[in-house]
């Protein structure tokens, strides 16, 4: 949308532009010389920006520079907040120690006063005055110590609340125990009929914990290749060998989820041998704890849907050793993309991924590429 001859406003068009293929432009209208206001999750596009405005529950913040500068500033802020939590925790421990010492000193004074009174060595009027002074002094000291504890506790709560807003959640994918060199998938001169077109031939093998990307222009057969690998489509010619029961796939819509069912019910439908307690524990590993596990799949955000799908296919009795992902970042915000990157980077199984997001592929450790449509 052009507001004037000097400013254009662009929606989140970068993702759809980049989905058309690796050669797509990373900035809207390269010939434009005016200002551009872009709403986008595309990190390659954001790298070309002069400033980034971030909207969070903490408010609106402006960072100078592109994505790299923004990410560095954000990470530094998270580190400062983590340090403040640590300092606040130390201050609370110190205040609690001081309060305990104050209580112990008062108890010792009180005990000594009672022993002195019992000895009968001083007049009652003097004992009364000493007791009053001790109670006043001890009471003021105890009150001050408790106030310091309360202030330190509030400081720690405030620091934790701040860092919880800006720190993304983390998920740890279950271990698969995949041995190096174990064959998981093999295509031998495979072709596929897509209408009147013939796609292929494709020949490749995946063995051990490899990270493999499938690239090519739209319509080249990337999704078809994944469906063939899963056995959801039949080849026109060639042979496909797969390690049966050890492959799982998530498409970009996570369509394996039934929208009218809860996250928990979806998990139990796909993992019927696990009891309710085990199912709740599995959902909790993917940040669906307590009532969150009862959310309907149709109401979830893009990031939540992906986490729910990962829980359903990875947290069962036997985690798959080869995970196939079709454009997994398409409907995710940047925080969810980074959560997924961290989870997949720590996954010990193999990956076969279709994605146009080069930063995502690099972050999850892709080692080689299968190019289709050439």
C-alpha cells in the first residue's frame, strides 16, 4: 500500500514471496527509492532494514540496524535480565540470612534476660525497664529485617516477570538412539506422475543422523517427494526403501491434528498404548502443562500447533528416527522459529526438510541438499 510518493507499507509478503523459490527477491520492489514500512517475520528481509520496531508485552521498542543488530541487542538484554535475576536472588538470600540472624540474636537476648531475672540479682523495676528496652529494640530490628526480606522478594519477582516475557520457552525432543550409518530411506530412480508431468527421477539415501534439505522451485515436487518417502503416494517407477515405523512427517499445516479435539486427545489418539498420566507428561514436555493440554487444536497459534504436532509424533513409545518437515516455519512468528531451531538442533535423529528459509536450515545443521526440478 502506498500512502504517499515517499512511503509504502507492506504486509507479511516476504514469506509468500520467498516460498516461490530461492531466487525470489528479499525486499519489496528493489527499484523503490522511498521509505518502506514492512511487517514481516522473514529474517533475510529484516536484515536489509535500517531499523526494527519490536512489539512485545513490555511495549514498543526500536532497534537500529537490521536483523543481526536486533538479535545481538535482544540477546544482550536477555543476558542483563538474567544477571538481574541472579543479583535479586542473591539479595533475597542475604536478606533472609540477616533476618534469621536477627531472630537468633533476639532469642539469645531473651534467654539471657530470663536467666538473669530468675537469678534474683536485680530489682524488679530495673528488670522491667531492661525488658521493655530489649523488646522495643528487638522488635524494631525484626521488623526492619522482615521489610528487607519483603523488598528483596518483590525485586526478585519483578526481575523474573521481566525475563519471562522476553525469554522464549524451550523444548527438548526425545532421544531416538539412532546409530551412525543406519539406513533409513533410499530412493532408486523414482519418478512420480503429477497430472501430465513426470517428476524425477530421484536417487538418494539417508543413513544415520543426517540433516538433509529438499530445494527447488514451486511445483518441482518437493512435497511429493516427502509424501512418497512416507508411503502416502505411489511412485510411477523406481523403488523406495524405508525403515518402517521409524519415519514421521509434519506438513506446514500440521494437518494430523483434529481441530475439534484437544492437544491431549490428539496425542492419545495417535499413541493409544500410553495411559492418561503418561500422555499428560508427554504433552508437558512440549509446554502443554495442566489445562494447556486441554486446548482445542483448532484454537492454537502456529507455534502451538507445531509443538502439538511434534509432541504427537515424537513423544510416543518409540520416537521416529527420521523426521520429515514440509515448510515448518511458514506460519510461525520469529520466537517460535527460534524455539523450533533450538529443539531440532538438539535432536539426535535424521531430518529431511523442505524450507526456503536458509537461516533456519543453517541453524538446524543441514549438511547436504537434494535439488529437485533441475
